[in-house]
C-alpha cells in the first residue's frame, strides 16, 4: 500500500482553493500516481517476459476503491500471471486436465484427454504463447516429407538427437548428463513425434494422451519462480516527483 500525504492547507491558502477544488486535486493526484505505477508495472512485464507476456499484461487491472484510493493488481482469475508474480510450487497438472469438460471416459471407466501441442516452423516467433515451441530445421524437413506421404511424423523419421527415454523416471536421471548417455535398447520417444499440419492450416500440432493411468510423473509441472515485477515497478516509482507534477498540472488547468 502507498500512502500519499498532501499539505492541502497550504495549497488552499496559496491558491484560494475551495473544498471542492481540494478534493478534485487529491483525486486527480491519486489517479495520476496510480496510472504511473500501472504503466511502470506493465513496462516491467513487457521487458522481462516472453511467452507469458500478453497473458500477464492483460491480467493487470487498474481500479478505484472509494474516494482517494487507487489500486493496481493482477486479476486473481489468471493463474499464470499470479504464479509469475508470486511463484508457484511444483504440482501435478493431471487432476486439472482430467477435470476439464473435454475429458472423456473410457470403456473401463477411467478418464482420459488428448492435449494438443502446437509447434511453429523455423523462423516463427518463439515467444508466442500459441506455440509449445519452434521446431528445428531438420524436423521441419522431416515433417514436410511425412506430409507429402500423408502421415504424421514417425519416430523413424526423427534424428536420434531429438530422442528421449519414454520412462519419465529414467528421463529425470539423465537430464543432468544428457540423453546421449541413454542405455542401448532404451525405449524412446520425442516431443516432435506425431506432428502433422494443424486442421486450420496454421502451424503443426501433435497430441499427448493424459489419463488416470498415466505415469505419475508424466505431467508434473516444475513450478514457477517468483518474478516480483510489481515490486520492481514500485522501486522505480518516484512518488514525490509524481505528486508534485500532478499538483502542478491540476493547478495549471484550473
């Protein structure tokens, strides 16, 4: 919370202000400082974020809470924005996915859902939140060949450098030393497997199946490191200067 103290008695005497004028000046000053803080917060997000930039900036809200009170906050309904600001512990994404109205129920009564992952072609804007990633040039070439053959991208067409173990536990073991240290005969997969042109014709997509039977570690989110962009914006805010400028502008326009 930012408290702003304005000596309205001296201003009122010096400029012969009515009570209505004083209240107008106070409200104008509060709105000006609030707007400046919101702008600095937005600038921090624009400079610091990439894929989540638009979601975060759209979540920024500016409001008033009664007379002489302005607030700048992140919409609590936008989880990713608040997680970026305050941080989030690792968690399992599977329960949330399977609670979606798009989830289906198999013959054995277990829930499942197909999750789409969209990939851009080389040269696409990597920071776009639309894409899960941008495919390398060699993968793009393989995708185009598979497309001509009328099939999704198969593992046999994916270079071994893009392979990783199917086992999530084994994958975690190898992360520090690289997947090139895999044991011979390890069953592999690739995040590019199954790529095919999006039905809408924009980019390429593949799917991952999540179900109640999925590997317990298959959909673990690593968590989010707190960025505290609001605090960074506040540290840049020169409140005395902003207040003085607001008062000068108000008086000049009376």
